C-alpha cells in the first residue's frame, strides 16, 4: 500500500521569507501523481500544485514550487515570499495511475508571522 | 463555474439516528470521491463513484455506511445508526479524469457531530 509521510507537524516563517515543507512517499508504481493541498481555517481543501511522476521538470505555480526527487521518493513544497494568507495546514497527497483515490500525509501546520 | 457543493455544512445527530450527506460535483465532472477527516488528521479515502456505479469502496466501513451517485441528482453518503466515533468532517471531491487531469477538487465539507 502507498504511504505518504510529512515529518514536520508544525512550521513557522516570517512574512516575505521562504519556507520548505517536506513530504516523502512510498510506492512501487512508476507512473503516479503528487499534489499539495492547502487547508486554511475555513477547512476548504484547495489544490496548490501538482506533479506528474513522468515529468522531470519541477512544477511551479507563482510563489509555489516543488522539488521532486523521484529516486528518493521525495516531494517538497517551497513557498517563496510568504504571505499571511499562506497560514494553513498543508497536505501532501499521492495517487497512482488508476487515480481511484488520494492518499494523504498527516499534514504540516504552517504559521506565517508578521 | 460553481465548485463542488456539499450540504449541509453542519449536521448534528443523536446516537442511533441516520445521517445523509449530499454532494454535487463540479459541472462536467462525473467522478465523485468521499473522504473523512478526523480532528488533527489527514483525509482518509472512503469511496469512489461514477454515475450509478461504485468503482472503489475499499475505504468504507463494512457496516452502516453506504454511498450512491444516481443518474440524476447529487451523490449521497449515508450513515445509519450513527455513533460518537462517526463525528468528523466529511469531504466530497470531484474530477474530470482525463488522461492529463487527475486533480480532485474538494467541496467545503460537512461537519458531522454525534451527540
């Protein structure tokens, strides 16, 4: 079974600085998809960024980028120029090529301080 | 384009009652997923449905829980004879499921409280 691990339960960062959230996963598949979701206090799950395993290029969405290391099964999220609105729980998620379900990590609570 | 809709947002049930949670996917999406989130935990997959079919229910408890996605109308997650341990946030997601798109888009969730 696939597992997703987020080893940082909580992190904090000063506004305008950069922070990196870690995620590792375990799978025997070769093709799969990885995602980062943000859950602010409203509890709405918001898709932040996605990465296809067959693509070597790291995904980027504005201030959000990933460092995807397929051999190491690592998928970290970098947030640049942190903003107060980035304060939220962040979940790393995996789905295989069948795409029947997302497997989530336990989450990292990020606090952006003014 | 409206997002995924869930209702009710909050539901309180006494032990032994039934809970019905509704989910309307995004327009054009025919794949629906249900997840459960216990306090301070990540989301756990429950069931995946397409119109009129259950595709994967490997995360559903064997008893008291059922799900459907009829040809017309929203998807329904039904919990019979609720117990305190069913108190959680239940999220629905939908997707397009094209070869280039596996993203799941989530609704705002239903918070179920069993008293």
